């Protein structure tokens, strides 16, 4: 199962200027393409994500990547 063995995680999404446009903690979050800070629709383009997680065994994870938003 996705996320098996993970005790907690945080997901953050940033625009190309490094401004956070989305974030959540745990399994029940998602990003709908709107800025959580301003509440406005984000433009199409590349966004960057950062996942910070901790495993059941205490292992820390810090993963980064990008995603493409299409409208």
C-alpha cells in the first residue's frame, strides 16, 4: 500500500519563485491547483514539491521533484 511504513509526512508545493502554494500533513491532503495562501487559481506550468516523512523505524526521508499543472 502507498505510504506503508510511514508514521507521518508533510507535503509542500512551491511555484517557480519559491513561494509555497500548497501544503498538507498526512494522507488526507491534496492540491487542487489553487494557492492555499491567496486562494486563487495557479497558472499552468511547472511546480516543485517537497515531501518530508518519517518511517516506523525512525528513518527520515526528504524527497524533492517537480510536477506539471495543466488546465
